[in-house]
């Protein structure tokens, strides 16, 4: 059996981690775009 409270807690934690990863990926993409933009000019 799966404890619903434990599952809800794990889903909430997963959501936080996904949000953190998206932020970090977004920041890395902006840095890469800046570097590539500098190479193209």
C-alpha cells in the first residue's frame, strides 16, 4: 500500500526539484546564448 501523505510529499518535492532544474537550465541557456551571440558578431 502507498501512504497518500508520503506520496503527496514526494510529489511536492519532485515539483520543487523540477522547478529548480528548469531555472538552472534557463540560466545556462541565457549564458550560452550570450556567448554564442558574442561569437557571431
